[in-house]
C-alpha cells in the first residue's frame, strides 16, 4: 500500500487544546496499517471559545444559535491548526492526502444514556461533534474526513471508543497480552490479546471501553476551587498534599456506571461540572480540604481502572501501556500500580506510550489520521466487539475542498 501523509486533528473532553499531528500512514503485506508521527503540536483554545464550549456541553442548556455559530468557529480553529502544522513540517497542500478530524464532542448519548433522557424515542444512540468538516476542507484545500461516530451508532454501537482501531493496528504484540490505558478527561482501556491484528480479525478479538473518569473530575475541581487560576493538578502536587477521605471514596465507588457491563462509554454527562460541583459542595459543608478531595479523586480514578480490569477483562495483561494526561501525573501512576497489585492476580508491567515511538500528546490525533486512512480505503474503522455494533462499518464523511 502506498504511503500517505495524513493530518490528524483531535480535541478531547478537557478542551485544553487542539492536537495536530502529521502522520505517515502505510500498510504491510498482512493488511496491518503502520503509522509514524512526523510532527506534532498543541494549539491551545482561545479562552473565550473554550469558555463557550464548556458552557454548551451536555447536560448544559444552550441555544441552537450558539451551537450553530460554534460549529463554524471550531472548524476555523481546526483549519488554522492544520495549516500551521503543515507549515512547521514544511509541507504543502499537495503533499497531504487528507485530514482526519475528530471535531469537538459537545453531547454523547449512547442508547443507555438516551433511555434516561426525556422525549427520546429513537432506538439509535446519538452524538454530536462540532467543527464542520466542509469548512475545514474549504479553508485548507485538503479533503477532510469527520463525523466518525454516527455510523457505528446507526448499527447499534456506542459510537465509542474508536481509538482501539489504531491501538490494535499499532500496539498488538505476537506474544504479550497488552492493555492500552488512556487517562484523558475520561479513562478508557483497549485490551489487546497476543497475536496479529488486521482489520478483518481485530473486530472480533479486541475489547475496549471507558473505565470511568480520568482527569475530568479532578480538573474541574481544581478549576472551580482556584477560580480558574489552575486548570489541573500539575505533577499531582495537590493530590500528594492530601489524604484519603474514606467515606467519600466508599460513596464514589457505588456510582452505577461501574456496574454496567461493556460495551459502555461515558463523558461529561455523568462526570462533568455538575458532578464536580456536587463534590465541592459536600466538602464545603464538612471538614475536608480541597487537597483531600483531589487525593481521593486520584485514588478513585486509579481504583476505577483496576476495578474494570478485574471485573470485565478475560485476563490480567502482561503489560499496561499508559497514555493521556494522566501518564504525566506521578501520584496517579503510583496509585494505579498499587490498585493493580491489590486487585489483579498478576501485576502487569506499566510502560509509557513513548517507548513505542508514539508521542503521548500525539496519540489520539494520530489515531484519527489512521481512521481517516481507513475511510479513504473503504476499510471498516469500528470494532463491533468494542462498541457493541451489530457489524463493522466504514466510518466518517468525506468533505472535498
């Protein structure tokens, strides 16, 4: 398969920045994709757009006018990021085969979530990522693939997670069972059995799902408690200064999400600002401190990951490949190792994604470059064993400049 340069664009649930990556995507004789990140850069969201995005995210109330305007404003910022990374890599429009844009999720309602929503009669889950691909394609002059999730939901899937397609292609080992553990705003795991993963077989062998909150609740608590002076717990300093609130920890572990069986996904609808504000109100009415709350939430995230492995994976992995913002939090990483030792029959080795030649901050953007390649090739990009879809389908819509 001829190698192609594809730009991947990603903005996650934390809404910190747009990650842009120039990725060289190729294929091998066995049908397994290869990918090499040539250049990566973060483009922080302008403060005003970030504020507006957070304000419209479910379960917030907003207007169609605001969503309509943000749909284009977000696309403009994605286009700016694509053009900037292209210049940094000293590339021209003609050098890039396509852009793969995740967009910005503002609402995600898989079937389980829709059943709790008033006036929802459709049996198909729904999701909304703004940042119109047609605007990106027109402003950059590059064909753009976007709207990856709805096709999977149309055949009964959760529409998430989608990154496991790339995990399977790039990180499966012939002899070792691995888990790729992303700790972003939401934490999610991809279970990769030993063997060779190619598009036609990975769909039946890989397990992946959201384990629960990652950094999202901690970030929200830090931002609210510091009135926006801090967005996150840098290097786990606040968590390190606090102590475990045993009563709160017991209560958090009873959240109904942790009893649901995969396939499952979650987001701000369950673990967003409202959830964080409720926790802060609790400590204001008690004697606990913010540092204790952050410490307890870090332990909660670590517990939720280990609990998911113990409850829902067929075996303990040989290795856990850690990625996402949580990989940069040493306190959280230490707690995760402790929870693995306590809850799993065999303790996996914890490795960082950089050991596999993939920059941590570029991983998800690179994954959507790979998904765009699959769309161009007519290769299904969803894994039914992951999303719960009835069948594999080609994902995304192509917008031409």
